[in-house]
C-alpha cells in the first residue's frame, strides 16, 4: 500500500509538470502577417444534418482574404436543410461547391467516407478538413499555412477553443483538455518519434495534399471511430512531420449540445486517450477517484491535502491553456469527475455491445 501511495503522489506531480509545461509553451498557432508563398488550399467539410451550423461556417469562410481557396461540402444524406443552405452559399460565392453523398459502402464509417470522397475531388496543394460546427476567423488560414510551411509539416491538427453554454456541457466538455493537457506534453508530438506521444482532432486537420493522396489515411482507417488519432500515429510511423496546436479566438467550437451528446461523443474515444487500453483507462479513473482517501487513511491529512492542492493547480493551468474559466472548472471539478466515470462505464458497455449510435449510424460496428 505504501508503494501505491507513492505512485499516487508521483502521478499528480507528473500531471502537474505536464500541465505547467503545456501552459508555459503557449501552444497556439503563431501570428502571421504575410506569407512568402501562398499555396492553394482546399477546405473540405463533411456535413450530415448540419443546418444549424453549416451556414454560419460558410459565411465566415466567404470573408477569408485568401486568393487560392476552394471550399467543398460533402452532403452526407442529410434529411434537414443542409443541402439547400450550401447551395445558397454556392450561388453567392463561386469557391463554394457541394457534393451529394454516395451510398455508404460496407465497412466504412460515415465521416471517414465523406473525408475520403472530398479528398478525391480536391485540387489544393493543402487539404484542410473542417467540421461543420467549427467557427473560424479570417486569420486562421494564414496562421495555419504559415506554421505548416515554417515547420515543413505534413500534418497539422488544431483543438478548437471549446464553447460551453449549458450546465451539461460545463461538466463534460472541459474533460477533453483536462485529460489531454495533464497527460501529454504537446511539444513532444512534433519532437518525438514515439507513437505514445500522439493526439489529434478531426475538427481541424491540415495535410500536404501529395502526402495525403500517397497514403489515403481516411481509407486506411475507414472503420475507425477515432480516425484522427489513428492517422497521426500512422504519420509518426512513417516519420512524417506532424504537429498539434490549441485553438484561440480564431477557431472555436461548441462541440456538443448538452450532456447526453457530450457523453456519447467522448465515449467513442475515451480509451484512445489511454493508448486504447481499457485496463489503463479504468486504472487511471479508479486511482484518481480514491487517491485522496487512500492518502488520508494511510499517510495522513497533509499528504491528502497536498494531493488535492496538486489537482487544483493542474486544473488551473489546464484551464488557462485552454482559455476556459478557471473558477468554473474548479467549482465543477467534482461533477466533471463523476461524468468522467460515467463515460468510462458507458464506454465499457458500448464496447461489449459493439453498438453506439451517432447521427443515426452505428460507429462501433465490426
């Protein structure tokens, strides 16, 4: 038991150091005033029943002051007004195009198939996959391209700044960065060749088009519900330069509308945060839940208090790096942890049942 207590204290110190490093590294896209070379960019947007979001995104993209830009939306059998909205914007801006989806082939997940179809018709030197619910500002393209060129990247992924509105979102969505930024030093993703240092976000993924079309990564991981992480691991295997950045005001997203959607959304990817190991995930959740009590009863109140202080500072630095409310995340720390446990439990259940419906499709099918 003494060894386990030492492990718990070491874990919180380890996570504190990583959270601090991520905060101090200022891991956002650098500001760019001009580009030495302006490559053509294809912005590729998979959309399925996105009538509430797609018009806003296309309106924002239409204001971009970037000369070599094409915007292609893949309408994936939407049953709402998505297609009409895209067609409306296409009449207003010649750079906007729409593709109506084909029947989903056996073995493919919808988003992966949409991205693959989009890439096949894209003509840009760079391919930028954007989710329809992302909100962007006009400096985003120049900042992304500038960072991509300067670092000679083959893949760049950005975690948008998360917008939370309902109480359900406030006790769930911050978990994404709380886990990521306290377990993974972002600078290691670009500097280390080891696959363990991998993370990506499918909401924003920019590729060198020639590299993408040599590999066709969405086709390779056509049945993966967490294709973004699988793809960056593939790029690491092939020693292709990759990087990940945090979003600021130039790119944001209301990832989920309410608690239920957030739980289901995180359920499909929770184990990937821990190397796709259910055992490691459960062990981490169990250890972080009982740590204050174990330390209190076995080592005394001061050790338990020191652990809790470490957790507080981890949440402070993660919140600051994520540009989230520090006070809000501290006040809601306990319910956020409960939601984390619920996500893991539901993830285990869904894995056993091999069934998780997302936008009307089973994304855990074999």
